């Protein structure tokens, strides 16, 4: 249970004074439902209010604080007319202006003849000074309550800075002083202040430096967040290692038969990965392992070897993927690879309804299905495996830790093999997947040619289309990727629909269009036509980024490449180069692009190595974007920035090892303080794991 000290921070935001239903919805949309979320939402800038005795010394279009005397009110007579309050500031006229004003409120706030302090943006309109909608109207004797430096927060429409500032200050007033959970060594090394002092300093800054990335207040909170995350991972990892898993037999009959029938040799990298996985599968402990490999490196083959090991040991295996299209593709490819073996491979997705679904569920329950390939449908409550021994999770970045753990409730502790085709740097891998062992495939299959990557400016697109027309006469196919689905007035881009119309005419209708707004059934139909009929080009948005495998596709054009991240471009490039024919990737971009866009395009031309690209992506973009919301399985840190806080992560991991050795169950005095930390960052799962273990 959480301690009484921190409980107030977990109250709903609606408990703050002045937060009604409408504001509560806005806060919830921006941050979540609890007060603690306000503390982790840090300011991104500060504003400085300059106090002036003489209005002539103030700069136009700056925030100023002025002492004024109210002379008279000129109320608005119709809706769009402004309400003016005529005032004097040290003998100089100034108007305070309100639109859509409530007359009684203005009259009571600024009574005629009274002196007040006004704070807001100073304008000069029609030869007169004015402030429109002042942010603060203050009694003369309370002027010291107005801060000259004020933090600025990123907000959602309908929520203004004034309301937010009042809410964060009320939350800070509820924030308790807590006992220190960071060890003396790290406190001394970084000169950290306490948790509460750091929070107060960053939310009540005295200068822009107080909220900078390098600032010690933010660094302290980043250390706390990384510590909570790594400690939670270590607790879960320790718990998993104690769990008795399923020890598979060392019989390799099916594996040997499968490898013998492959039309290619496994790479050394694949063999090393398989050796590591095989050791785990035959041990007494539950395997939880991450298999990282670049696009087209042959991870699926290693997954199949693991599946065959499970089936030969008398267990079922399951493979979970993020989309129906990918599930269907895996199902068809794997069935083809396993056709010489007597196995029953089943496909289960959300498309299965009625009697068809019931029949599949029955075959899964009675064990008739050896190997089940599916989407999230595999972790629904009505799925009952007879003897699940291995779970393979493809495209890990689309799934979170809870979805991984769901299979542990489907029977004995099955071994879990997680595959990721999004290479990420070792630092991010440790942060994201610290609860797993890791294997990496770093080579491409033998005989696979490197993809040639080139760049062209958009004014050469007609030349490109002509070249493409000639290339596709050899029964090859191409992808043309666009970043938008429809025209936007704000962004000058040719949308996928427009590009489709241009190419449709040029290629005599042998062009298809695919985008995220289509229904699953329509997407599948289009992919089936592109793969099996004589269509030459698939114009698409980034929905083809993950997993699509069509051998005849040898060219990919990425339009407006300057708008794509490095990792995303590399993922898209991986849709070609899946046979022994030379494949090409053309990056089509505007004539004038940013320095970062130039760096990204240059790196794409320079290398096909996904791990190299991931390192460069980290340098250019930082971890915040790499670990963003699209990759929901990776932790999206609120405060820590792994591209900047690398050094903190190293020290955090050392400290966590120390805790794991000396106080694994967090029963010491410091252990209790660390539990507070886990609760503050909502890593409750670690505390539940401790209680369970």
C-alpha cells in the first residue's frame, strides 16, 4: 500500500479548487486523472514580467506590470464591441480592453477611482497604450505575490496558463517532504537537492536556466525516473528468474529436417542467436529473450526453430503480431516453410467470428493446433491453450510489457521470445528491455544484395517516373510511399491520393492505393492483388512500414523523405531487397531542406546497417522521439532524456545492482523509501511482484 504521505498526490485533479467538469476533462486529456501527473509535466519556457513606474520606459509587445488608476468604464453595447476601461498610469492614458466581457465582473474587479496593478502584454493601438485581457489584476498591497518570472507549460486548447499555474501551485503545496532514496555516492557525485526541493525549483524557476535540460533540478528528477524504471525491471527480472519454466527436450529431429529443406544456409549470426535461445529453452527457467535483428536478417527462421523445439517437446507455440495483414502474411509464409512437416498451423485474428472462431478455439483447447499465429486476439479471455510452451511476439515496439505478461496467465510459465525489427542502440535497449536477455542478428542472409539508396529532388520526379516505367517492364514491382492521405492546407505536400492519380494514368491502371483509413478487409484485398496479380506499383502511406514481404518488389520511392525519421525510412527501405535481384531505394525530397534532414538522407545513402542508423537517429532526434507514443512497448519517459542522460542511466544501473544484492525485497529502511519512489512513478507492478514473490 502507498504511504499516507504520498496518498494526496494520487487524488483526482478534480479535487483542486476551481476545477469543474469541463476543466477536469481538459486536464485528463492533457495529463491523466491524478495530481501527480501535474508534477511530472515540466515547464518548457519562462516569461519575465517587467515592472514599470513610467509607461514610456516599457517596450511595446512585451509583458509588463503597471500601476494604474481606474478613471471610467465604457461598456460594450453589442457582442463584438470591446469593453474598455480607461485608466491612467503616472499621468499617461492607457486602456484595459476585454472582449465578450461580463460587465458586472469587470466593474467589481476594476472599480472607478481605485488603484490596481495590471499585468499583461502592452500594445499601442490608435495612438493609445492598451493591455487586452490582462493576465493579472492585483491589489496594490499584494503586488509582492506576483512573480516577475513565471513558468510556461505546454497545454491543450481550452486550458490557459493562469488556470494551470494556479493548479500546479496548489499541487506543490500538497507535495510532502520525503526521505531520500538515492544513495550518498550519487547525491554527492551530482550535487542533487532533495526530491521536493528539485520539484519546487523547476516549477518555480528564477530564470530560464532553471528549466534547461542540463539543469540539476531536472537531472535529479530524471535520475529518480530512471531509478524507478530500472528498479521495477530488476524486481520483475529477479522474479521471472525464480519461476520454473518449461524445460524443452534437446531432441532436434524437426529442427534438422527443417534446416535441411531450407534453400539457403543460416548465417553465423543466426546460428549464434539460435544457440543462445536453445540453451534457454532446454533450461529449467522461463526464457524471456529479445531477438533484435535488422529488416530481412532472418529472425523468423530462428523463431520457427524455437517453435519446432516446443512442438517436439509436446507443447503448443503461439506467435503474436500487431496487424491482421502481418498475421496473414506470416501464416502463409510459415505454412509454406513447414509444408514438409506434419504440423497443424492455425490463424486467429479479430476477423474470426461465429462458428469459424469457435472451431478454432476448440482446436486450440484440445491441442489439435500445434502452432497458432494471430493478433491481440491471442490474449483474449476466451482463449484457452491446452499446453502453451512458447510465445513469439513479433514487432515488440507495438506491444507493452503487460501484453507480454498476459501469456503467463495462460498456463505454466511459457518461454517468451520477443522479436524487434527496429534496431535500437544498446543504451535504449537496456532501458526498454532490461527484464530480458538479448540476442542480436547482425548479418544479412547469404547471397542477399545490399539495397542501393539514392536521393533526388522533387523537380526531377518526371525523370524518375520514366526510369521506373522502364524498370518495371521486367515483372518487378515498386512501392511509392507518401506521408499524407489527403491534401492539407497547412502542409504543401502531394498526398497519396494525388500521387496515385498521376501514376494510375502513366502505368495504365496497374497501380493500387493503400492507406490507414481503409478497413482491414480492404487493406488485405489490396495487398493480395499487389502480390498475386499484375499490378506494378503500390502507392501507400506508412502502413507498409512493418513486416510486408513481397519478393517481386525491388524499388521503393519515399516521397518528401525530409519529413521522415531515419529509423522510419530504414524500416520502409526494408520492404525491398528480399530476393537476389538488385533493389533500389529513392529518397525524393524538396530542394531546400534542413541540416538534420540532410544528415538523415546522407546516412541512408551511406549504410544499410540498422544498428548504425539507430545510433545516428539517437544523435539527431534524441530518445524522446525514438521512444515515442507510436512505439508504445518502449518506455516514453516523462522527464528523462536518454540521449542526454546516458551517464545517469549507467549510475542508476550500478545502484540497482547494489540494491538487488543487499535488499532485493526492499525491506530495509531505504527499501521502504524506494517503494515510495516506485509508487510516485506508478511502477506498482514491481511492488505487486514483490508481494507475489
